[in-house]
C-alpha cells in the first residue's frame, strides 16, 4: 500500500519533486527549457539591439574624436595621467630600485651638506632666479619685443615676493 501511495504522490508532485519529474528531484526537460527561454527573453529586453549598440559606438567615436580635436592639451594630460597610473600599478624592477636608492642617497647627501653649511637659502634663491630668468626669456621670445621688459619686471617682482 505504501508503494502505491508514493507513486501517486510522485505523479502529482507532492513528494517535493517538480511536477512531472521522473528521476527523483531532476526537473523535466520542458521545465528547464521554459526557464531558459524566460531568462533569454528577459536578457533580450535589457540588452540593446544590435543597431542601437552600433549607433552608440558610432556616437562615442564621434564624441571622442571631436573632443580630442577641441582639447588637445587636456587629452594629452589625460593620456599622461593614464600612463602614470598604469606605470604605478606595475611593480618596480630590480634595476629601477637600485637606481632610485642611488639617486635618493645622493639627494640626501646633498641636502645634508647644504643644511650643514647653512647655504640652502642661498641655493634656493639662486634656483628661483635662474628659473625666473629662463621664464622671462621664454616669454620674451613668444611676445612682441615691446612687452619683453614688462614681463621681466613682473617676474622679478614675483621672485622678490617669494624670496
């Protein structure tokens, strides 16, 4: 009697199996197919069509080329920043580590010697003056000759204000 009751319960789906399952817990092929079609249909609704995807990629290409033409300096700075970021993610090689340690050792020695001789203020003011002179010469070469004296005076005022 128990055996017949179990078979009836299995046919009616009352024993925990999916209705119509024959193999103790495995859903039928129709059930799996129906669920697969439902998932595929919901994905089709959420994903753009092929034409819409092509249109958006074309729009992105157009926007990118227009932006690069209109803002070349900004694009260059962005590419430079991206390069620095990607370089920072790469591990340093042994050769780079040795070069960094040598350079930092030399810089520390130089700073210690300058600090010990109390000439660091003089060195910094000399560096500022050289930088100001170079900037003034560069501005003078870019602007008309009449304005060169004014640019130099402005830079000298800035140097005096900083130093």
